[in-house]
C-alpha cells in the first residue's frame, strides 16, 4: 500500500509521538500491552478495572499465551501464503501456484488442529461468557480469532471445520461486541474475487477456462469500482 507519509513496509504500522514507527502486528500488540500494564499514556486509571493482563499474570500464564500466540501467528503465515498462491485476488500481482497453496493450507490446518486438541480442549470461557465481555481474553485469542474471522469473511474459508474446540471458541468469541465487522469493511466484489480459489492445473484447456473466469471476475470488480467512483462524484 502506498499513501502520503506512509513509511516503507506493510500495514499495520503505528506512529509514535516521537515520530518513530512500530511495524508488524505482534510487535504492535506487545507494545500496547506494555504501556497498558505499566500504566503509561493515560492507561493508569483503568488498570484496576480492566482485570488481568492479556498476556497473563504469572510466568506460566505468560508462557502459555506465548505458546498459543506463536502457533496462531504461524498458522496465519501459512494461510497468507495459501491466499497469495491460490486466491484469484493476487493473480495480477504475483505468479500463482495452486499446488503450493494447497500445501500451505494443509500446514495451516495442521497447526489449527494442534491448537484445537492441545490448547482449546475444554475451554468454555467464551461459551459461558455469552458475549458479555467478562471472560479473560489473551492476545493469543485475539490473533487467532482475527485470522479465523478474516478467512471466513474475505476468503469464505471455514478454518474451524472439523475442529470442535476451535469452533466453540470462535462462536463464543464472535458474540463479543468488539468483533463486529461493518458490512462495507470488505466490499462484496473484492470478496467475490478473493473467495475464488484457482484449481490445480488440468491441462492447457483447463488453464484457459480458468483464466477466462478470473478475467470476468476482475471485469466485474472494475465495473463496480467505476460505479462507486461515479456515485461519489454525483
């Protein structure tokens, strides 16, 4: 993404008061946890009402949070590779490779299965909470849910299919007010392209047919974009 004043690197990026920047999602999360836990930047008066730290209060809790966070981040990386290599959304930006996409998706699911069986089994925090926002949330929960939600909304990939514990976690966490996504957050035409996954090669004819399908999708997006621009000018 290119924008006036934006430093090099991918989003998200946080600009600090002294003009320096923090990049990468996990680094940003840890930064905000540090200033909240330390009562910096106006957070001091809220510390007693917020409750437990989102990283855990004991060394054991923090280690467990870091375990889950590392796995969730790894799953997110594999899912991102799967999207870049297999989703029609990136066909004009880089060379696709549906086979590599499948391998990456399998790696993602393998990690999610580990999380399901070893870390979220018996975890009913959000099921019992009923969306009231009183359950103890960790930054690992936030990262994991964000990936699962993004995959479902943007790419129509249900990553918790066949994973009962993560499914319970997702459905419970989804009830929280903070997880609500505005309807126009991800435009429908973009989601239509993103959710089209390129199949593995079926010969020259198959590749040509698939290319025509993707071209039509992009023409639809262009038409929709032009319509929105003209609408704004009225």
